[in-house]
DNA sequence: CATCAATAGTTGACTTGTCAAGTAATATCG
DNA sequence: CGATATTACTTGACAAGTCAACTATTGATG
C-alpha cells in the first residue's frame, strides 16, 4: 500500500489514487499548469502572452525568409483559427509583419519586426531564468530522466 | 555533445536545445498538451469538456454535503471567475444544482445532479482507459519515477 | 482547357482562463 | 454598536483554443 502522496494532499483527497497511470496523468497536467503560470507571470510585465512569445520565437527562428501562417501553427501544435488571430494581435502591436506571398498567393508570409527582435533579446535571459527556476529541484541526471520519460509518452501518443 | 533529440525533430529545429532545463520545460508543456487532447477527444462524444468533467468529479467527491463555489476552484487550481461560469453552463445542462447556503449566505453550495452521477459512472471506464493509453509506454517503475520527478518540480514551485 | 479536388487562410460562434471592479454578507475592532 | 475589513462570489472585457463553414488559389484530371 503506498503512503498518502503529495498530489493527494494538494487535491484535498482522502482516497489514494486509483492507479499509477491516474496519479501520473494528473501530476503531469498540474505540473505543466504551474510551469505555464510561472512563464506567464514573467512575461506579463513585458506586455505579451506565452502564446505570443512562442509565435515570435518561431518567427525569429525563420529569419529573413519569413514563414507562412500555417507553418507557424504546425510548430506550435495549434489549430489554424487560433494562429490567424494571434498574428492579428501581434501585427496590431507592431511585432509582426505579414504579406501575401507572390509565388503562391494562397500563402501569407509572416516576419518578426525589428521591435519584436529587440523584445525577444531582452526576454532571453528572463526565459532562461524561469526555465532554470522550474527545473531547479532536479539535478541534471533527473532532468535527463524526465526528458526521456516525457519523450516516450509523446512517442506513444504519435507525436 | 548530445545527439539531435526527438523533441528537436518534433519542433523542426536545427539547433540543439540550449539547456536541459529548456528541453525539459518544453517537453513538459508539449506532453501535457497531447495528453489533454486525448482526454478531450474521449469526452467530446459525451457532450462535456475536460474542465466540466473535472468539476463534476470534484462534486461527486464532495457527496451529499455539496461544495461552495470557491472550494471547487481551489481543487482545480482555477480562478474564481472561470468557475462561476463553468458552473453556470453545467447548471444549464442539468448536471449541477446550486443553492445559496443558509448558514453563510455569501456561499453558494454546489452538487452534482443524479444525471451527472450517471454520466460520471459511464465515464469511469473510458477515463481509466485513456490514462492507461497515455502512460502505456512506461512500465510501473518509470511511472513511479515520473510521479516523483513531477512532485519535486511542484514542490519547488510552491504547490 | 474546364472542372473538381486539395491547400491556405479567414470568419463566426462558443468554452475557457485571466484580471479588474463591483456587490452582498459576515467578521473584526475601536 | 458602528465603521471597516474580509470573504464569497459575480460581471465585464479580452486573450486563446476549438469546430464548422466559407473564400481564394492552385493543382490535377479527363
């Protein structure tokens, strides 16, 4: 019989978890949620959301060539409608430039503006710090182990 | 130098991850996201969302006594406004009953209706199956290890 | 070449999550 | 006991994510 787990206490639960799979999936969801909140709290004073930050990172990675709207969505694992509106807001803030593509007029190419690149540069250190903060309790060996376990789960889910 | 990781390939990235902390936080977010989608796909035909399901589970756990609105929020780690409206929709679907509390008229007690309890019962097996599916790639020892690693991260984040 | 399917994106409607500000009821303190 | 603070929500406004349905191109086929 396992002892009362910490997650059980977090959830005010009396009964033990029904299975390891249950405890692991709940723990996964709650841990990711807490981590997400840390990142959002860090980004908040800079006036962008985590989703917007991720889009800008992707566009920085794409460089001069730019990236079509749906390619941004692919890299975020997000559906198309969300991306369109995310880009709408970033364009309104002057952080993204969009232009219909000449060769294939169905596509809309997107770029991070110079202002976005400056913002991203200013955010590199705080982002690194937040990642380090979230993973602070785990020594390197445990971080590798976590990465491995998560990789295997995603492989099973067909990622 | 580490080999090109599977997450790197998922993200179409050329460069290796900047740090173990970076790869682990990104892996955490993406894995939790994939898991969430599995659960939502499973719940969809039953006409409720994952958030609604979690609320109903909590109310089932509370039993006859019912639970005040904000206590539901606590157990979900959600902010108050979201809960109010989640309960609004569940009440509209006939899955939740709410009543202002007699002893402390600031509180609104919530209960799962008999219909909600029947729905939850029908969902127990599919939910178990989805948890098992998500964790299928991990043997028990790895599940325990994952639970332990996630616990330590949450402990560090002050959960 | 005309038609028809596939691709790239946008729009509308709805659920969720967040913050800020407001209301109603209870608790606290001089 | 009466002003004030605290608690428990509720409402409004907006960002985001989801699906279904629509437009505009482009590609593929007879």
